[in-house]
C-alpha cells in the first residue's frame, strides 16, 4: 500500500507523521518544491520506525509516485501566509482561490502522469474549489477532498465540551462548504442516541445560546488555531491519515467528504460512502427548512467561486 504526499509543509508533514504513527500504509513518498524540506521530513519521520512498525518513508520526485494507490495533494499557501486569517473577512478560505489555483494546475497533471491509477485526495484550501479544479484537470480519475470531515469533528467536540459528555457520545454532521457557509445539521444531532432537544430538556441549558457558541467555534476553528501557531495542522493531519485508511482498507464508512454532486452541480461536502474506490455513494438526508436554505447558500457561494476562477482563466480551457 503506497501513498504519495505532494506538499509536505505544516499540513502535509503532519499527515505524513500521522500515517507513520498509525501505520496507515506500507510505503510513503514525500514530494515538495523545496526538495530539502521533503528530505528532512522523511528523515525525521523515519526515526519513528524504531518505536512503531510504520511505513518506509522517503523523499522523491513525481516519477516515484508510480504505483501509488493514493496521492494526497497538499501544496499551496495556507491561510496565514495568504492573508485569509482575519475572522471578520467574509471570504474566509476563498481568499486563497487565485493564489493556489496555479499551484494545483501545475501539480495535478504531473501526478496523473506519474500515478494514473491513484485516487487523488485534495487538502489544499480553499478546499472545495480545489477539489473541483483537480476533478477537471484529472478527467475521469477518482477525486475527493477531506471536506467537512474536520468541521464535523469540531462540531462534535464543541458540543461534548459544552454538555460535559465524551465526544464519542455525540453524533454531529457538517455539510456544504469547508468554509464560512458550512451547514451544521442541528436537526441530526444526538447525544448517546438521544435527540438534542430531548437531551437538553430539564437541564437548564439555553439551546439558542449553545448554538451560537458552537457555530462560532466550528466556523472559526481554523482561525483560532492559527492565532497562536500560524497554521492548523494536527487535526487535519489526523483526518487525512484517517481518510487514507478508510480508502486503503475499504472500510465503506459514511462520512462527509468533498466531491462533485450531480444534484447541486458543484463540488461540496455531503454524506458519502468512502472505500477502496474513493467515493462509492452519495446519500440524501432530510434537511429542515433552515438547513436547506443553508445548503443553497453554500452552493451559491461555491458556484460563484468557480465562476470567478473560470473568468480569470478564460484563456486556459479545461
């Protein structure tokens, strides 16, 4: 089981370390425009093999991706470096659109040429437009992004902390954009299998105040991390390694990931069954009126982002 990672800075490096510690694969190839960074990351991570039975980790070039089953695409500028770390900014991660577009346009054809059978897992922000860009560049290849998998984990942990329960007792889902227009499915939240409203009854908790607090935490989760350390890396690194495992082990887990939706005509996160072939199925779930309005706004925001990208690249047909 061979995995490649293109872009091994804060996020790609964290993903590589997580995959080594979790024994997610048997071989890992690290690629970066800064060759020495890839070499150093491989040297550093490979030392963990003295403690855990992890994969063989090495730096390489695109040709070394031959035979890879999954290639993680993590190149590009992060929020801090790209000026997308202002909580008052209405664009959020979409501010990185024009910055990271040419980077993916350069990387994806090289990856497809070197590893034509690989599943492409995109983690570069703004996530959903970059997944869509990759899908267009890698015509016919399986492409997905981590999407709102991480947002859903933030939703779960925020609720768990506020309610004083273990995170594994909470079921909570976020769909739509991995960004400011994400949709928290409050109607689907359960605590130990109990609907949220029933759980809160008699506990003296203001549900509206709870919702405001949790929504702010989820939507600004990356910014709050960036404030003190410059990048959000550990949680997303763990999510990447987990998605890699789900695919390689054919776990067929239903989780929100980013991929193209025929229904909405745009790439965004919805509940999907993920396994050996990447995205296997897409599931429709009943949304209440507020959630449906939310997903429509998310769709509009992402379509506008792709239209903006298309207008700026009219001379470069897909």
